[in-house]
């Protein structure tokens, strides 16, 4: 397994503003606490500045062939393989790729390995003909020429847009990616944003703000009509969630077909806050947060019907799960069961199983970061 970061916090692209799991919980002065109004439970979501870090860690991307998908994203888009665990009796193959130095990964999955299983028509249509995400690069011309030489399909040549220089390329499945050179950009190529396709931008914004405490980081009208809207778990973390309106029948058809994983450095505590905000999760009450072989895990659907997962560290690792599991002849499609005497929870198949590589570790990692 090839790793591109030694700890989840070693972020070249976000420093010094990347979210970091603080080693010492924030405290509140007693006098201040006595005079501070108590907010209703439905608003008690912690945001930037407190002891829990949250970030967008994975997005499922469907490919017809996992090995060919891996070859494409590493050899043509310049990503690196992060995790590659073979299928076993608990889960299908878990394969992720990402740009060097960024704690965000694409989970490559076959449509029939997901839960529920997807039709093959979703290949290249996860967001219709909109962009599935945005690449940021500091030299767009050089990046596009590199992609062209590698055989990547360029479906829009470099064009001056109100927000950046932009070109559009297609991946192996036919999904469109916007590639942008922003005016102020000294960062290496990375994923700037992932798309949340919606029929109602305001309702989607409200869902992520009210349920999970996301903050609106960009909200403006472009070209007199298009609303550019991005939310994020923290004000300066990337990638952001780009809430994109479905503009035509094809895009409207594919609303609700995405799966994005968020990570928390303290999911058991965050889960209580999410529940206080009346967030609905899969499973029976009391069984929605699972102590799984790969970490704490809870799943649900957003206001658009797209799936989300929340993952957090519980002392277990994907490596240990892979070592102890019995290899399977074919990728498993059934939800993995908990390996300990823990509440049963709906768990993801290959496309929806979180990797632990990006989850913040506890005290030892925090100590390492201080060094």
C-alpha cells in the first residue's frame, strides 16, 4: 500500500490553516460562561476554533474496472495510490487515490459493489453533465498540455472565466472535471471542491449548516444568474462542498446519486451533537453509530437523497481488519458486521467503506504534530 502522508495532519497544501486536532480541549472561562446565552440544542454544533476537527475525506467515484481506473488516475491525472485492500468476507475491495500532500481521496468503486447497487448507466453520469469536482493548479496551460499528452480528453479548452482560468477534462468514466488556475494560487495540483448536485441550493446549504455545523465559505452570483455556493466543515479546509444546481433534465435525473465521507477527530461526541440537531441516520435508534473494524461509522442521506458517511478513529485500522479477515473469491456486496460486541449498524460496501488513513489519530499523533 502506497502512502502519501505520514500522518493525517502533514498537509502541505493547507498549512498553516489546515484543521488540526488540538491536543488540549478548549476551555471556557467560568465568568464568561455564566453570561453567555445558552443556544437551543438544535444549534449546538461546534465549528472552527473548538477541539473537534471535521473535514471532507472521501468521495466515491464509479469506474467500470478498478485496475484501469487506478492506472488512469495515477498515470494520467498524476495522483498516487493511497489504500488498496483486497476484498474479504466483510467488504469488497477498498481502493483510493489522491493528490500528493492532500488529505482527500477518491474511492474507486464498481457500481454493483455499492449499497444499494447502482446501474451501470451511472458511469460518467454521477452528476449528469455537470462537473464532478474542481482541480486547482498553479499553471493551467502546463497542466492541460500534460493531460493532453497523456491522452486525457479535453472537452473545453482554456477559457477566461469570471472566477479563474478554466479548462474541462473527462476522466476514464466520462465524468467532467473543472481544472482552474485561480489568480492567487501557489499550491500544487489538488482537488479544490467536490460537487453536491441539487434541485434546491438553499435547502442543501441549510442541511449542512444546521445538521453538521458547516460554514458557508463562498456565495455569490456569477454572470448575473449562476449562484456559486460552497460550504465546508471549517472555514479554511479543502476540498469544499460545491453546491451546484441541476440545470437540465440530465442533471436533474442524477440528483441524489453521490456518496461523500466526512471525518471527525471525535465522532462519538460529534454524533451526539448531530443527533441533537435532529440528523437522521440509518439503523435503529441506539444502533446508528457503529464500532467497526475500520473505525467509528455512521451513515445517512442528505436532503437530496445522496449518501453520506461519518468516520472517526476508534483504535482499529483497515490494516488490522484486512489481516484478520478471510479473503473472498469475489468482492463482498453485503454490509460488514461488527467484529465485537457492539451495536449493529448499516455498513458500507466497497464504495462506502471509510479508510482510516486520513482520520486524525489521538494523543500520539497530536504529540508528533507538536514536534
